[in-house]
């Protein structure tokens, strides 16, 4: 009996996906739950596990083909036995076979890239297509700057296609710039009270919850307080309508080798500091392995981007449409500031709020940041819900 292998249901915002790498050939045995193929959307790379054990009878769609939700890409015979000629030889383990994915191996061979020197970012350390493309870019940069050219003025260029995720990032950023009246306002916050509070309770917090107490949960809690006071910043634009959201789904921008992803912390206002920290840690770990699901990347009413983890001092973040605003957090650095007529050194952080001026007035934007500033400089009010 043959059953159909179908592309999983994609989210409404994803129209198509690309087949990246088949892990099996026609005639090979397949175990239930074993990954058959990686499928790349413009947001994430999905794994498609076999729903039954059997033999991969026929592959209908090849690596690189574009597919849509529920499209049939192969047939699985759940009664047949594997073709002996397609069974891997015993001296090569399954792990060794999967170390370099077929699509990655093909691109590497065509461009003379040594995959043994590449650190894989895929599942179980597998070298995937994106790893090879990055290696090609690095090789081209080295060739252009370090290797003498045989002809006068000769320079090396390397044309590398964007991944679907990178294409989608570019598309959404352009959409945001073209369709919103983006303006950015700034403020600064003295982080000393939060630092002292964290240092005082971090050991007890970790002992009770099993996770470290970071700073991001404080920023999110302060942001939620400001969103409650200024609901238009939590709203979105739909044509000539403003949609006010009665819930707070906070997107947290996470950079990875695959590109920028913004997983959503749902109903963040109902979560404790520990719950928020736990979700952030989980998202960060799974973003590296491409394990964040489409559902976790869909939606969101407000976003936060923390360039400070990379040392950014100041930036103007771009709104994640159709949201109306995004908060940019930066590196906390000791700076001289005036307090009560005296110059003192304080750990300061610059905050940036980019907002859609079509629906958010400057007054609301400025007061929104001021609310976050006050909440962080007097964190007891946030924890006591004052």
C-alpha cells in the first residue's frame, strides 16, 4: 500500500516553499519519524518526518523545486521491503552520510569548497546549503583581498543566490520602508537600578527557576507597561483602519547564520519574568538549529530588537509590518551624566522607538519611551504592578 508524502500546511503568510535536501533515495527503507527532507520557507527550515515506516517508492519533486501546502512530493510504500542496492553500505554510518547534505555537497563540488573545513549549522551538525554559501562568500572575500591578481586591476566577484529566508527579509524591510511613515525617537535610561536588583536576586532566581535572570525580561516587562498606557503603539494598520489588539504578543528579534527571525512571545503580559526568560532562551537555542516553527514566527503586535548583544550603541530599527512600532535596545555602557548638579558615572542604555507616524503621534511615541525609562529606573514599580 502506497501513501502520499505531502508538504505540511504552511501558514497563511507563506505562499510557497523550496525543497532543500532529500535524505532518502527511491527504494530506501524509511523508519517512522525519520526526517525525509528539509523544506525551506521564507521564514524557517522545516523537517518532514515519515508518518509510517516503509520504503520510499517514488520521489515526485526534486531538490530545489518550489512547492505549496499539501502538495504531494513523494510516495511511501508501507508494505514493501527496501531495495538492497539502495541500502547504505555498513562501513559508512548513517551519521556520516548525513554529515553533508546533498544540495550542500553539489554546490561545494561545483565551487571547489572543502566541506570538511565547514562547521555545519544544520541538525546534528550537518553541513547545509547555507553553510556552503557562507563559505563561498568568505573564500571570495579572501581571494579579492589576499591573493595577487594575474592581471593589472583584476578583481574577484562571487555571485551567490539569496536564500529564501534572506529574500523574504529583504522584501519585508522594503515593504516596511515603502508603506509606512517611519520616524524614530530616542531616550536614555540609567540601568543601575535594574543591574543592582538583578545582582541581588540572580542567585536566588536561578536556584528557584533553574535559569539565569537576564535583562531582556526587564525590558519586556517595562515595554508591556508602556503598551498598556499607549494602546495605539500595540496596534496595526489595515488599509484605512486601525486595529487595536486586546492582547500583547511580543516579537523578539534573533540573529542567526540563517538570517533574522522574530519569534513571538504570546500573551507576554500574563507571563512572569521567569516565563519570559525561559522562552527567550528556548528561542535563541532553536534559532541556531532552524527549529523555530512557522506558528511561532507568525503574528505579533509589537517587536523588540536588541542590537546591544552585538555591541551596537545606537540604531534606527525598521518596523516589522503590519505592526506600528519597534523598540531598539542597545549596549549598556558607563557614561558621565548629570545628577543633582553633579557629574557621575552611570551604566546608560540608549533606547530607540521607530513608529508609524500615520497612526502614532510624536507625543505618544515620546511618552511611550519615557514610560519605559521610568519603569527601568524604578523597577520595583514594574514588579509590584504600580
